[in-house]
């Protein structure tokens, strides 16, 4: 039963997380410091959903990126390159997620 649920929701999570990451990257590219809260929300959602699916590494990367986004929002810094790098790392990690890599599963 859990395998069926996992196989149903994992692809949905990955698709939605990709969309959220693209929105976050587009927001950062606009260099609008007032929009950083939207980036934080996207990352928070990815972290929560990854946690529900037992995807600890994805959750950890999303939380790290969320922390970077909060620091950028709350400071006078304008260099978003660490945040962009974290988003790219998260994006790559999402590409490695699949049914074979489910928690407690195979390779």
C-alpha cells in the first residue's frame, strides 16, 4: 500500500518542486528584494513535502536554501550567487529522485 502511495505522489512532488524551483530562480533573476519572501515560501513548501515523503536529503537541501534566502532578504547583501548555487544543487538532487531511490528502497 505504501509503495503504491509513494509511486503515485513521488512524480507529483518532483514535478511541482521543479516548477517551484523555476519560479524561485526567475524571482531571484529579477533582483527584487521584496519578492524574496516568495522564494522562501517555495523552498519551505519543497522542504515540507520532501519531509512527508521521507526524502531527507531533499528536505535538508531545501532548508539550507531557505536559510540562505532568509539571510539575503534580511541583510543588505545583493549577491544571490550562493542561493542560486543552492537552488541548482537542489535541482540536481531532484533529478536523482525516483522509485528506485525511495526511502528504505533499492539503489
